[in-house]
């Protein structure tokens, strides 16, 4: 996995998977499977809501080892099955209504490579350098690496 910052307000995660594109996409978009990789090794995913269509909403909640619940949600802006997803991602903060903020915009692309491999590209557009840097300093890299390893394991299990 590689993390780069192509612009002051962008984070790009790229990862090649040794699995066909349709399986990586399936792991990324099937609620039962999302529940197994979303939290990485940081806790347990306790809630997965996923309405995979333009205008559809998603929400994931994880419970950390110390019992803290952490939620994220957003709205799908574009869904091209097996190819591309564009959606917002909002970190839920206590006391802030779920519909009151519009978070960073994520674009995930799934590209088939030779040998039944897949290139996943996750571009996060944060809107500001400050938010980009806050996200990068949050420890997200460790969690993202854990997620990507689990996604590979799940894709392997679906063969």
C-alpha cells in the first residue's frame, strides 16, 4: 500500500490486490464483508448500513478495545458497479447532527490488472490542507494498512 499527497487537499491510497476486480469490489461493498474489514484490528465493526446507489447513504460504527464507539457516514454521489464509487465521508462527533456537515469526498476505483490482479485507488479530497494534515496525523495509515490486508484475505476466501 502506498499513501501519497498529490495536492494540498488530497490523500491518495493505492494498493494492488492479488485477486480479481469483481472480488475486491464485492469485499468493499457487501455489508457482511465490510463488517469484517472496516475496523482493521482497532476494534469490532458493530454497525454497517449501506445503500449502494447515487443518493444512498452509508454508515459504519466501530467499537474500540476500550469500548468507545466511533461512527462514520456519508452519501454516495456516483456508483458504477465493479468500477468506481464516489461518496462523502463524515467522522461523527458527539453533539453534531448527522446531516449537519458534508465531509471529504472519496473516489474509489477498481482497475483490472494482468494475472487476475486489481489496482485499488482511493482518492480523498479534503477541501483544505489543514483537514488533509489532520487526517494524515490521526494514525489513519496504520488502520488503512490493516484494512487492506484483511480485504486481501477476504477476497482470497471468496475464490
